[in-house]
C-alpha cells in the first residue's frame, strides 16, 4: 500500500472514532446523568487512572493469562474431539448431543456449577475452554470431512503421515479452523470476564468491574470495558497475522 493510501486510512479511522465520540458525548448530555451514562471525558479520566495504577496491570495480566490458558485448552480439546468424531460415524452420533448441549448452556450455569468444586482462579479458565471447544470441534470436524479424497489418496502413496498432514491436509483445513478460532477468541473473552465477575478471583478485570458496579462508578466500568475491547481486538489482530504468516511460509516452502 502506498504512503498516501496509509495516510488516507489513518485519517478515515480517526474521523470514524471522532464521530462515535461525538455521538457518545451527545447521548451523555441528552441523558444528563453521569451515573447512567458518563461522558467520554469522564471515562477517559478513569482510563488514565487505570493506566497509572500498578495493581491494574496485575489485574490485566492475570485476566490475559486466564484467557490464553482457556483458549489454548479449549482449542486443543476441540481439535482432538474433532479428530476422533470425524473418523467414527458412531462417535459422531453419540457425542453430537453433548456438543449441542454445551453450546446451548449459558455461561452463568457453568460458572455456578464449577464454583462448588473448583478454585475461583481456575473457574474462568475452564469456562473459557468450555466455550471455545465446541466451536473448534464443529469446524475442525467439518474441515476433516471436507478434505479432498483424491489429494489424500495421492498423499498416502507418496508422503509419510506427518508430511501428508503438513502439506496436504492442513492447508485445506487451516482457513476454516482459523476463522473459527478468531470467533472463538471473542467468545472466550466474554466467558472469562463473566466468570471473573461471578467467581471474583483475587486479581482480575472482572473483579474490578464488580467493584465499580458496587460503588456505582459507571465511568470506571466503561474504562475497563474499553480495556477489554482493546485487548480483544489486539489479540484477534495478532491471531490473524500469525495465521497469515503461516500461510505465506507454506506457500514459500
């Protein structure tokens, strides 16, 4: 992309941001209550306060680690289950209701059930994994079942199982799995924050949001929400970049 194109995109995005900030300010003035809807300036002050507080960074770091652990655990479980059910029609029939049940169950139900027997620090991790696994399971299973049989047969003749997986099967499955992983990451964020608000681990963004609600500090709640959205978008961008780089490396090789 040319320098003018990059500059145009930056200006356009800044203009879009200013538009939404102006709309937020207008709506806040219309409501006329900082308790119901604080202004962007009030939320900005709370955001600056969070940035200057060392304990806030500890909360952010712990929540991020819980998210990462839950996402990776759920991804691994989903792909493993997909590999099993894709090879067996009976297991696919047997386990499909379980997958549908997990997808239909509210996050709150899992949190309340886990709080009985699991330490609060681990509840968000397990809940995130439970939310991620069915998405990766369904997508990976469909990707395996959609593999081109002709390419697979040729790979069996000329390649080892590992080579066939890396050079024949993965390139076909990766676009679907990547798209599902990006979607699952958004679900994982929501699941982790919800679980933290309900389970109240010691250092967590969800804990800070609960305290904001307790003290009726709506500006602080909005500031933490900005943090959550920013981190979620950043992780989604990083995941896309990593997968795109992996695809480019495969093409080069």
